C-alpha cells in the first residue's frame, strides 16, 4: 500500500486501516484471555477425584476429607492452562497475520492508478487545484500578526494623541489671560496651588509695543485694519533687516580675533605678572614718597621713619596679595 492510498483511506475512514486490524486482533486476544481465565477457575472448582486424581490413603492423612485438594492437581492445572494460553496466542498471531495481509491487499485498498482520480464526499463543489489567491495557513498567520501590530500602533497613537491634547490644553491655559470674576462669583482663596499664567508675555502693554501680542493694536488707519496682523512675520522681517549691521560688526571683530592667542596655554602669564608687580611697586613707592620723607637708610611715612628693608617687605606682601588675587 502506497502512502497516497493510505492517506486517502485514512481521510475517508477517519482512522488508519492498520489501526482497524489492530483493534480486531486486540479484541480477539481479550476474548481468549477471558476464556482461559474461565477454564482455569472451572478446573480449580472441580474436585480432584473427578479430574482423575486418586484420593490419598487414610494412613497418611486419616482426617482428610474426600474433597481435599490433591497436592499435584494445582501445579498440573496451572501448567496446562499456561500451555493452552501459549498455544492459542500463537494460533491467533499466525492466523491474524494472514488476515492482516489479506485485508490490506484485497479489502482496505484502492488501486494505485485509481487513487489520483477519486474524490471524497466532502470535496464535492471544490475546484482543484486551488487558485493562487486562496489563503494558506502561512498567509493567514501573517495577516493576524499584521492586525496585531496595527492594533498596537493604533493604541500607541491614541495614547500619544491624548497626551498631546492635554499638553496643548495646558499651554493654552498658560497663555490665556485670566478672566476677572464678579463679586458674586468671587470665592475665598483655596489652599491648593494653581499653575502660573504666562499670559503677560502676550497680553501686557509692553508685549503689544514690542509686537509680541497676538491681538491687533488699535489704529486709525483703516487700511492697516484690513490687513492680517501677524507679529511673527513682523519680528522676522525686523531680524532680517538687522543682518547687515551684524555682518559689519563681525568684519570689524575679525582683525581683533587674529591678535588673540589660539589657546589659553599660549598666553605668557609670567610676563603679565611681572608687569603687574612692577606697576604695583611703582604706585606704592609713589604713595610713600608723597606722604613721607626719604633719607639715609630709611623713609618717613606719616611722621614715622621706616627702614628700607621694612618698605621692601611691605612691597613684597602687597605684591603677593595681588598675585593671589589674580590667580583666584
């Protein structure tokens, strides 16, 4: 039996042909086992004397009853039943092997040349082979995955839309000017905090003057009222008009940038410190000369005479303080 014939019979019967034969053989074996068990129970229930066993002598067991079991009867019955079971199993296996071969070759079979032309009842009305547009399990699985991904994307877009709507509402509430409440609607201030309002950026008179307000300023010119008021366009035009001035300022700064060192490490800080120290010493000496009288080995400052070493020490202290201040 070829695979094509076996598949055709399996689809027709809803089970394989071999499983049918196995069920028949198992049913016969079950009947045999039940028959052997009944034979064994029947032999054990018959007295040994009726089966041909001679009763035991009264001298060996004078108190034994005539229905007492013979010592060899049980072993011989069990041995005989086992031989009968083996014989029946061998006969059934040999016979049903022939039955299986005959059934598969002559009953549960379809000629090989006829199998491709057979059509089962549940195939009535179908066009074979199937057209290419017919969905396959793989294409259906792919479409299901696409639907799942589309639903996930739709959910994410809805969530983002709701978040953006909330953000836009908050921004509009910040830019909207607070409405004055009447005395009847006025309520005592609550302890809960509210979001700050940024409406002053567009509604304040200064914002209107600078052209940042979204409201059209009052004007006596009727032509100006007819035009659409767009502060953003006005500000961009102002920025564009200032670009030439910025270019001129950059051209003036380029020569100065060339004179600057390229890196901070290229600056000669030691020479700068020496110049600063010489300048401070000169200023200190000038102040001392203006307030005291020099002479001999010391100078006079504020009516008090100081030695030259003391003056030099004072200059060194002042110079060190200036260095520390510059380093900071």
